[in-house]
C-alpha cells in the first residue's frame, strides 16, 4: 500500500505532519518530484485556463504520481476555526482531482479539514488511517506524534528566523505563500538570484502563525483568508527589521492581488517590489527587476550609514 503525496499547494504547510503520521503508521509513501517545466506543462494542459499557477502546478504533480501509488493524498481545506476561511481553491481540490483524472481511476485520499462543518484535522487523520486499514489506537498515537513533529518544525523555523534577523546583513522579506516561495520552479530560483546579489532572504512564513495572526489586525481586521492574514501580520511585525520587501504572488491569484494592493498603500517605511509570476518561464525575465530593487535598497542603506 503506497500513498502518493503531491509536492505542491498545501504540501508545504502540512508536510512535517503528514510524513510523520505515515512514518508512525508504517505506511509507504512517495512524494512527487520537485516542480520543473515538464510538471508545470502537464498541469497547465490539465487545468482550466482560469486556474492560478499553483493550482496548475498541483495538477501536474498529481499527474506525476499516477501509476506510482495506490492512493493520492489530496488536501481539501476550508478553515481551522468556525469562522475561519481559506481561499476557495483549496476547497475544490478533491472534486477537481477526481474529475480531471476520472479516466485514470485514481483513488483519492482526502485530507479534509473544515471546522465549520466539524471536519477536524484529527477526524480527517482517523478517516485516512481507517481507509489504510490501521487500528484506531495506532492512528491516535501517530496523530499525536505527527503534531509534535509539526510543532518541532515550527520551532526550528522560528529559531532560524531569530538568528537570521540578528545578522548584520542586508535583508529582504520575501512575502508569499509557501507553495510559491518554496517551490523549485517559482520561489527557489528567485531566492538564489537574490542571494547572488548579496542579500539575505527572510521568509515571511517563518514567523509564528499565531503571532502573525494577531499582528495582522494592526493592518486590517477584515482580511478573510487565513494565510493572507498571516502574511500581513508578518509584514507588520518584520518590516522594520529588513531593508526591503518583495511581494511574490502568482498569476492569477485573487486573494494576493487584493492583499498586496493594501500592503503597498499601508507600508511606507520600506521599499516594496511587487512580483507576479506566470508559469511560462518561471522567474526568467525578472532578474533585471531584482537587480534594480537590490541596487535601490543598497543605495538607500549606504546613504543612511553616511548620514
Ligand atoms: S490563494 Fe491564490 S495562489 Fe493560492 S490557491 Fe488561492 S488563488 Fe491560487
């Protein structure tokens, strides 16, 4: 029995927990390869034209797992609180995957979390474990250990963030969903380019989620989407600790375009570069804008030091 895990979309939020859960239950799994042009092209051909880039990439990853596993894990996330909301695309994943791949007869293993309809994370893990013929006692134990693994991962990221902020370097806060900033086709090459230009990149998502959530209220109390609230909170908490901010979003993201517009109007203490990536060429073509932005912040920093 092997579970396929698409390395895309909410994988980057849940991987520490999922992997630990399957390890504890001794369930074999396979993770799709890192995103590349081929995976993107496969997803683009499968997705509706209007789908956002991460969604196309997600479908490409599902496609890459076909024939290599017995089940494909598909997260469907509505929200983590009764009034909590996520982007509606996260809600459609199970239906879209089932329909898109109906001729491949794949078995979808939903990781369904939507507290407004009482689908908790634990209930979802119990369903997954039972589908995979595990005993409830073992599933509960695996879930507890998986949550610990998730907390450990968060703590490590928080500690790394603290250390990175203390360094006397030029820092840029990279603000974007993890599936953008950590993706091999979108965010990783961008981070590598910035590092080559001599700046340290701080990921907005490394901040503590709860702290970010509370900080977001300083900027707005009406942002409906959880992950965007966390990004806003991170900007509010960290904008004074960095020399520049890059807003990284992908075409055609409604929540990010609304949220980024607000950031550009409200955050005035630090230069901001707004980058929207489409899938055709990854980040090729953005280098000139990155170079100019880094030039500006280095110039500003030198002037401040001279004054
Ligand atoms: S938040 Fe934006 S990028 Fe993410 S799934 Fe929704 S529309 Fe796509």
